[in-house]
C-alpha cells in the first residue's frame, strides 16, 4: 500500500510527522551553526542514520504485532506510549529517530499497520535529505528511475524479488550484488528497502519512493521518450523549457525508445506533449483511413 493511500486519521498523522521529522533534522543544522559561532562542538544528526533507524523500527513493528498494537492503541495515554518508546529505543537509535517514533505513538492511526507504512515514508524522506546533503539528490532520482526500469524490464529479477520462499535478507543480498558501486548510497538503501514487503511489489515501492523524492525536492518529474540519448545541452534546454512552462523545476527521466523514430514525447503528470515522428505517422494514417 503506497503511503499516499493512507486515509483519515492516518493521513493526518503522517502529515504532522513529516513536519516533526523536518524540524528535527533542520534543527540539528541550526544547532551546529550556533555551536560553531560559540566555538563549541556541535552534535550532527545524520539524516542517513535516521533513515536507517526508521526503516528498522518499521520492520520491527511488522514482525511484532503486539508492540504494533500497543503503540497504536487509542485507549492508552500518549505519554505512556511515548515512555515505552523511550525505554525500548533510547541509546539504540538517533535522538531524532526516537523523538519522531514517540510522536508517532501519540498520534491516531486508522489501522495498526499504518504506523509501519508511515515510518517507511519518513525513512524515505530522511534518505532523500541525506542524499541532498551530499550533493547526490539528482543522482538519487536518476538511480531510482533506472532501478525501476531494470525491475520492470527483467522478469527473472522481478520473480526473484517477489519470491515468498526467499528471505528479505537474501533479496537484499541479490540487490547489493547487482547495484553496489553502480548507484548512490541512498539509492542502494532504498532499493534494499523496496523488498521489505510494505508495498505490493518492488515496482510499486520504487514508484512511491520516486514520488516522495520529487515532492521533497519540490520538483516535477517528466518522462521523456526519445529515439536516441539526449546530449547534455539538449536535456538542459528541455528542462529549462518545461520549468518555464510549469513554473517549477522539472527533473527528466529519459527513456530511449527506437519506436518513436525521431522527435520527443514528454509526459508530465496527466499532460502529454507528443512531437514524435511515430505520432505524426499515426496521425497521417488515420487521416488517410478516414
């Protein structure tokens, strides 16, 4: 179930927790600046570590239904559930991670499993922020798109990643063997997370991660189909034109498809700009047939 499918109280809780997470991470940056001015050592919160923490807790909740029910039990006081979170996780997770989890335990959830989905969503946000902090945000988006294409275009890989007889760790090992050293650290982490079982398929998970990344980076995504790879100058001009048209930065996901013959087809959300030779030939055929 994509996190976007959360409804009612769960959707409201996730929205509030996104704010909690962002304040926790950005607050650490403010603290570092103040400490630097004072000449005091600052404590750096590693967004990548927070991401790993949130993924870990989501996995624990998936395996421990009793804990999951307790943390989402509306009859228990929020303070009591937050106290339980601190007793279990203090000293084991980053402080920001524990604070976010304690806040999550105090929120209302429409279903017990929704908390795990929400924590995964927050973990993806933290991974995106970690990539941006390292100057790897663009590469992360490109790597996620390429990984999604790899899975959709390779039935054997798709079957291996969906095989219920293989453990999650086995599937993650398979992905590390395929991707390690070829994609960014954040992309590898998200690829491994995609086999956790929170989403219906790996393809659905990766699609959701791409949407979260684009939203967090305040960008739109354009799917561009061309007959040959775009040169950098061509890609830059197209991105600038689309940014001007939509009033927001646009990230290009380029697919090389010889079937378009020539020209370019651009899909941005529900908008389609089709200037391909194949499209013009189809139009001509329809007119002749009519």
